[in-house]
C-alpha cells in the first residue's frame, strides 16, 4: 500500500490544484469583494474535488465484496476519502455564516433562509430517494419490509433515526438540517441562538467523555458536529482578518489533509475518532481560509472544469453510490465484471456518476433554484452566488 500511496497521493494533490490559477500579485485597482455580494467560485470548485474524493472512497468500498471483484479498487489508497464529509461540514458552517451573518437577530430574514435551504436540499434528494425505492422494488422480494412507511417518511424529512435514511448517504444531510435549524434560531434571536450554540458545543464535548443516551442526544453529541463550529470560526476569520500568503494556507491545508489521510490509512486512528475530526476539520479550515482570502483579493481564478465539478457536486453526492452499486450489480449479473479491468471499471462508473449528476443538476437543481429565487439564478455554466448551497457528502 505504501508504494501506491507514494504514487497516488501526490497525484491527487496535483489534480486538486490543477483547476486553480494563482496570481503572485493583486491586479491594480482590485479590492476586497463585499462579504455578501461576491461569488466564491474557488469554494464551489473545492466542493467538487471533495465530492470526487468521496465517490472514489465509495467505489473502493463497493468493489471489495466477494460477489464483485473480491478486492478493493486502488488497493485501499482512498480509505480516507470519507474526509470529504469533514470538508463539507466545515464548508457548510463557513458558507452559512459567511452569507447569513448579517441575518442573525433579524427575524424578518428567517422565512427566506428556511425557504432557500429547503429548496436547495429536498427536490434532488427526493428524486434520488424515489429512484432507490423504485429500483429496490424491482429486484428485491418483499422490498416493503426493508422500507417501512415511517422510515421512508423520516428519511424524506431528514429526521434523526436509529438507522440510515433510505438513501444511505443522506445521514450527512440529517446533520445539515439540524445545523440549519439551530442557525435559524440565531436568526430569530441572536441571544437565544448564542445560548443554543454554546449548549450544543457543551453537549458535543460532554459526549466525547460520556456516551449519551437517547437518539436525539446521541445525534447532537456526534463529534461530526464540531466541524460546523470550525466552519463558523473559519468564516469569522475570513470576514474579519487580513490573511497574508493565502496560497500557503491553501496548500498547507491540502497537504495536511492528505497527510492525515495517510496517517489514518496506516491505522493510527479510526474513522470516527475525535482525532480524525480535528485533523480533517482544521486542515479543511486552512484550505478554505486560503482559497477564500485569495479570491477575495483577486489572486485566484478557477478553471471551467473545476467549476463544472463544483456545480454538480451536490447531485454527484446524492447519486454516485446508486450509480456505482447498480453498475457493479448489473455487470456481476451478466458475468462481465470479471472481464473488465479495474481502471476501466473505475473510470466508467465515476464518469457515469458525473453524467447522472450533470443531468440532475441541469434538469432539477437549476430550474428549482431559478424558481425559488424568483428567476434570479444564473443561466449557462456560471456560478450560482454562494448561498450556503453546499451539502456534505457522506459515507454509507
């Protein structure tokens, strides 16, 4: 594995930086963008990279059962790819505060906040969930036993449950919705919101020492929720502090994230350890600070390919496990999977996932966003203004 990592991880670093064009100096006349008016295209592009990281992670996991390849694609090099979840949670906290910090304590802004979050998350999520139920019904006998009605309804609403949602990666969206609800409390009342956030932080800290009882309390105490707090802090730094050498921040954070992944692959900490949350969380923080600070000062531009992956990242998060799993199942049923080289299988399933995500983005996400924003969403391939539209990708 070591030799594979020596080759793959530096390549991953180069790929992640390929879509960004850095300038050594700020062009004359370039000033900081207004905190609520600018478009952070670099953040959206980084989101696309994180979505691909999680997709490759799931590809590895889905190829290891004996009925498929009998071994992991990439030999487990991307075993740390779930760190894309950590990045997305930090990113979520960052963008929510970056965009809506002026709404805190302004109850009149509450309905707009709730509407934009709901129209961003639910339509595409419901579509892919319905597809999962349909395909399961076609091939699994007594499929209704797998999806009791109360579980389906809880999954569609994204309520905390004892089991994963019907669309398994939706567990991260459950965390997102809880975070949105708590932030909404801060919009309704800044003072009450501050108390709620501090109480939530206390529950998380206490939960690391004393495992809580009860479904809701266990969910609130998850160390994944620390990442939202790190994201809030990240946005505060970007908005309040003049960051020097943003390239070093971004590059250092990226190297730190890959280094943490290498450490996890070596077995020095487990997936759900607090160590991992902190290492991946603060690495993500450094990446976001560097990218945001560079772009706000005119020192960074993003290429079209990176922007495209950012645009389809949420749809890719939703659909990639379904596409990969169904493709592997069909190939196994037909007896062809043994004859398909692993690199071809990996490239094909990932390409199919991106293609499906692009269709969902163009036919579902973009029209819904345009409608929800009163026709103001952008057309073509340009970026929709950053409005906390990112959602975490997740593991199954």
